[in-house]
C-alpha cells in the first residue's frame, strides 16, 4: 500500500537523497508524535535509497539502550556486519566497519574527557570511508531514546556532512531538551525538519478500505476524532472494532468508537491473549527492542514447549512482528510496560539482569536492568555497575554513569572508593554540590590528595575560586611533605591562575617550586605555570626558557595533557613561553612530537592547539606562508566545533596570526575580513586572553588603512585589558601600534615615551627578538638616532630566529642610510631585506626594499617560483603533501579536513600551476 498524504515529506527526502548523490550531504529530521507515521517514512526512505544504489546503515533507539554507551552507533555498525560470516565478514571487519568497532573499544579503554572528541572524529572518518565508493544513507528511528554518546555523534556528523555523499535521516518524537544533541541536529545548516501532519478523514477512509471494507462516513469521522488522524491509533481502533465484531460500514458503530480510546484498546487486546503470551509480552517489553526469544522465555519463566505458542499468539494479535520479538510499534511496548505495574517491572528487570549475567552479556546491558531492579538482585551488581559507568564516562555521558554509581553505592554504602568514583562522575556531569558531598565522605575515609583536589574543584563550582583556594591551602597546611602534598600544590597553582586577585600569591607560591626537575606530572604542571608567570611578569627570558624546558620534559608534559583539553592549554602556554624566549628549535621538536601523536590519534581541538603552537613558531621565525597555512588549517579543523572556551581561544589565536599573514601580503581586505569574521561568529563569547590580543592586529590594520585614531584606540583597549589582568609582557607589544599612531597624530612626546617603555621592557626580558624589535620602534620615533638605533637593532636580530623582524630592520636601515646620503652603505641591507622578505613570504617588505633599491638605481633580483607563489597558504600545503605521493585521504586525515576539501584544493592548484595532475607537482614545486 502506498504511503498516504506524505507526498510533501517524500519529495523533500528524495531531494535530500539526490543532493547526497551529488556529493552534498543533507540531514532530515522527521519529528512527530508516536504513531504519526515516522517509521513508515524511514522505511520509504530506505527503499528510495536502495533504488539509487546507496549503502545503508540503520538503527532504532530504545529506552533500555539509552543507558548503554554507543548503543545506536553499535547498532549501525553491527547490523552491517552480523548477517555475514567467514571471509566476507573478515573482509568487512578489515574495513571501515571494523575501524568503527575498534574506535568504540578504544574509547571504552580510556575514560578521559578528551577521548570522546577523538572517538567522534574517528567515527566521522568511518562515515567518510563508507561513503567513498557510493552514497550512504544513515537512518535512526526513535532517536528520542538514543544514548547520549550516539546522539552526540549524530550531531557531530550533521555539522560535517556538507561535502560528503551522505544523507542522515533521523526520526524522533518532539524533543524536550532544546539544547541537547538532537535539538542541535534540527539547527544544522544542512538539516531540514519535517513534521508529518495528521491524516485527513479521506486518507483514513482509504486506510480502512484497504482492509477490505469501505467504512461508513460516520465511522470515519468517529475514528478521526478518536485517533486525531494518527495512523497507528486508527489501526488499533479498527482492530478492536473487528475483535468486537462491529461492522465498519454500519453508522451505529460510530457511537462505539467514540467510547473507545487507545489505552483501553491496548489493554483489551492484551486481555484477550493467553496468559503465557501476556507474560512473554511483559518480558519482551522489559528486555527491549528485538530481544532474544529464548532469553525472554527464561525471564518469563516459560519452557520451550510453552514459548512457541506464546510467540505465535503475540504475532497473530499484531503485538509482535516476527520471531525476534520486535514490537509492532513502540506505543504497543509502552502499553505493555504500563500494564505491568512498577513491582512486576522491577521483578522482571531483576530476572533479566540475572539471566544476562549468566550469559556473560556486556556490563552496560546488565546495568541497564539493575538500574530498575530491587537492591540485592545480583551479587555482582557493584562490579557490573562500575564497569558500565566507566564505559559511559568514556562515551561522554557522566550523568548516566553517576546514576549507575549511585545504585552501586546503594548496594555497598560503606565503600569509600565507590563514593569517590561517584563524586568524580557527578563533578564531570556538572552536579558539583552532590559531587563535593561524596568526595568529602570518601576523603574522610581515605585521605587521598587527588580526592581532596577533586573536592576543591567541586567547591570552586559551588562557591567560587576563592573558597577552593582556601580549601586547598588548608589541606596543604595539614599535610606532611610528600607526593600527595605536591599534587595539592599543583591544583592550588591551577586554581590561583584563574583569579587575578591571587596573581601575586600565585607568583610567590610558584617561585618556591622553581627548582623542580619536572619528573612527575605535578612537577610539570607547576613548572608550566611558572614559565607562564615568568613570561607575563617579564623575568629574564633565559630563566623562563629553562623552566619551560623542564616543564615540557621532551614531550612528557604533552603526554600528561592528552587526556584533557584544559591540560592541553597548560602545555600550550608553557610551549609558547619557551618560543617567546627564542627557544624555537626546542619548540619545533616539541611540536613535531605532538603533531605525530595528534595525527595518529587526536581530535580537531587537539589538532588546533598544536597547529596554533606551530603558527606561533612560524611567526616567530618569520615563515609567513606557513603561518597562514597553519592558521587556515586550525580554523578549518574547528569550524564546526561547539564554542567552548578552548575552541574560542583556538579560533582567536588562529585569527590573530592569519591577520598578521594577510597584512604581510598587503591584503588589507583579507585581514579585515578575517577579523570581522571572528567578531561576527563570537558576539556572545566571554573575553579571554587570546581575544584581548586581537586588538593588536586590529590596530596594525587601522595603521595600514591610514586611520591612526582608530589604531590608537585599539592599542589602548588592549593596554587596558592587559593592565586589568596585571599583565604587560613585551611579547604582546601594544605599544608598537600605539607609538606609531601617536607619531601620525603629531604626539611625538607620547610616541617617544611608549617606545622607551618598550625598550626597557624588552631589555628586562632580554630575548634578542624583542630587543631588536623595540630598538626598531624607538628608531621610528627618535629620528636623530635613527641610523644608530637601526644598526643596533640589526646587530641584535642577527642573533635572533626572527628573520622577518630582521628584514624589517634591514629595510628601515637601508632607507635611513639612503636618506642620510650613504647610498653605498644602503645597498647591502636593502638587498638582504629583499631576499629575506621573499623567504619569509612578505611582499610588503619586499616591495619597500625594492622601491628603495630602485631609488638608488639598483634592480632587485627577481622573485623565483612565480607560479607557486600564486597558491594560497592552504593550497601550497596540500600541494606539498600531494607532491610527496600522499593520497587525498591521507592528506585529509593529516590536515583534519574532508577528502572533498583536498580534492577542491587540488583542482585549483592544477589550474593555477597550469598542470594536468599530481604527477607534475614535484617538478613544478621543485
């Protein structure tokens, strides 16, 4: 029978499938009440996709499985594997489906918060691979019951589906949580929300007529009123009328319909079944979707001889469909559960837990029943609940994990380790007050430093950082020096780092740990924060570099950090402190190690943090093409991430460096667009340090656009924000644009004061890069000593890794010498500036030096690689990787983009370089 009155919905679904065939992914969310026809639309979607040659994955949400980590994702994968055996099965498991299962198994082995992001990204790659040879349809019915981790994957996929040949169709009842993953699906840029309308009386008449009799119009009207145009409920009412032998073509039947309702009808239908069938229906309803009939028979206490007739009776009554105990509709199952009552349901859950334990079922499946069973139902309950909670934590569902652990504590209330686990899960789930209560109980029994630190974290969430700082201070004072005390010292340092009021106390505290060797994670945390403090407080750069090196400990700090994005931020600031102290070669080795780890097993946010470190390194060394490539890569990788503080910080930092690169190219419009894009996308984001730093490139842009007043205002905004945070490091030089703006506005005294302050700060820091740059700024405002100051700037920068800074000072020196009529002396620095500017990728500096040389009558050397220079930074990076023989998928994985993005880049690269394919790349780029 054709689907009634769903032409509009099917047309939109067909359009989504056609779009996926064309390589443009789409999301369709079918939302409606139970029985309105969502499942039928999903079935029709699968049929349409089959006609078009799609690969197809399907899953159905289930109330019981909502407490099982990755339940829906496992359904999607395992259904595609389970029907095969032998070599075919092995071949499938060697491909994307096996990769998905391995990703889920790997996630279960690591309960860290960062693992969820890595697993989501690995699963996204599985979807990419499954759609590589033919378009892919993914359908999830009853998604309102999907487990949280799977729902997050669906949302993750929906945001990254645009250039993949994938159609994602999700059917769900109306979503109560407007901020959850399913709600995010509906607002995805690629999503379309379909809300099937109730059937009209005419459609209901056609639906009933298909059963062999044309109903009387009065009966149709009564059915429409009683069932509200719901196809399922109408069918249930018609079944009941048939059971009561009431003719559908008799107008008097309409009066009986008006007295019927869906719930009484369900109960009446069950009441006519044999007792064994009713018992089996209850067991099947408790066990969940598509249960094992023999297991259901055991739970219902039916032997094999009684099981078969019970199954046949349920199928004949349209309660179940087929022998796998699949309910005809979730509403039918809900009616069976409601009819059981709470005591009977709890008893069946207890029997199910016991039978599943005997069958060695996964812990999360057993725990889903223990959650509804009486205490004492299973002797091994605590171990089962603990294991299930661990899997849920790794899947990013701390709330359900906490529910399991609460149940475990009920079973064994005197176990402090259990309470500690519950407290940590509650803390991760945002239930800080209850977490603190549980953690303090546990810590009273087992005075573990980690528990005390976790309790203080909960206190910070409940009462604020000052209360947490006081709590940690008291705990440290009460403890003898040992490894546990050092852990508390490290947590105290982290807590103080977030509070400007405690900055001086934090500095004094950290200085007491300056002699640590960096052998343990806590030592490395203290040293990393100390390096950051030294940079912000302008200690000698050599001292800061030595501290940062001990914090990093040849990659050990990064290894410590890979379980937490917060810890990754700490690693990043320690690394930035090292490179800001001109320790770029050590920084490069650290970045190379981190990049290998992230490429092998990382998330987009981790990739972004490493990419921003590389961006800082390349900016420091003056490799502006690489700065642009790294920054564009970071922004592409986190484009679809939720705007958590770490993501906003990553975007702000990448925006900062991308604006620098655009300014060095002379692309003022590009720099303005880059900054404007960040502002437009983060109108409600809180102010954090990386967003404060954006005032500097805004000031530099204003200077380049000839607007010194706006430049000075932007520089002063950065000054005020940094001074409010008690920071003024020379490596974030707001005084540079402020002094240049003051000169243009005729305020030479202010410009000179600012430049002299910058020289003093740089001298205190004593890194050649900052000293040389500050001398160049002073030369700009102190015209009488210009040649002298620039000569000294060049001399200092010769010992710095900052080639771009050196090029700037060289071109300024050459111009100053030319103006001073020392034309012979001017040529050498100008020629060097031309060469350095070309190496660094700064057409602006190269043009200035070339113009100065032409004024001297010299012809600057031509820039090589004119064709390759036409490539954008991202195109050049892709071209370099392709030239080494990497395939599109390898490049995409390395850069955390889609294969389609790589394919598009290569198409533009071939056009710009005038070549036909990748085999010519190596020759053209050589």
